[in-house]
C-alpha cells in the first residue's frame, strides 16, 4: 500500500471554501476509485489555513488511476485557486493499514 501525505496551505480567507471543496473531493475519490482505501482531511486548529491530507491507495497503479480520473482533473483548477502552498510526499505503508478500532 502507498500513503500520500499532502501539506496544504489555503489562501487567507479561503479556508472554509477549501475545506468544503477538499472534503467533497475526498468523498468522490472514495466513492469512485476502488484503489483509494482512505482519504482524510485534517485542519490545524491553531492555524486554520493549514491542512493535512492522508490518502491511502492499494498500490502505484491506484495512484495513477486517481491522477488520471476525470474528477481529479476537474478538481485541480478549483483547488489551485484556493491554495497558497502545497507539499506532497508519497510513502510505502509498513503497518497493516487496518482500522485500529
């Protein structure tokens, strides 16, 4: 399994719009991509412009399918207008990846 950690900074004043757009995109990915196993969005309570996303995919092919999906392509321009900065990292998941409760 592969994990994508995205560190995103919304433009000041765009936090709520970004949060709504990002959580809707997370739901679309989970609903339409069998290889997308988890997609969570977290917001820093001390710095509301800061967000972290955790995405877990079955494998590299699932990440490629995600990046080639129409909903991903349609979303890129929307989110680009709301972001001040982003950093993306991809990891191999070494734990079992199962829900802990």
